[in-house]
């Protein structure tokens, strides 16, 4: 599964969108995938809806 996502991530482009609100969270956030892998803790309200795991992305 991780290999499929890496191939999709390298092949395609990201078009970040806001994470839609849920009944429990007005401003939902995710960990930024790039920052998290570099050891930096950063939450973002943007994500890539076209990627298989819908990762959070800093814009």
C-alpha cells in the first residue's frame, strides 16, 4: 500500500483543498506528511483529496 502511494505521489501532482468540517470539529486538522517525516510537528487544515491516503499538506 505504501509503495502504491509513493508511486502516485511521485507521478501525479497535488491539488490541496481544505479539510471539510465534521459535526464534531469545526476546524479539522491533519499532520503534514512532509513535516512529520522530517521530525517537525505541524498540523494543517489542507489535504490532497486525490491521493490514496489523503495526506495533510502544508501549503
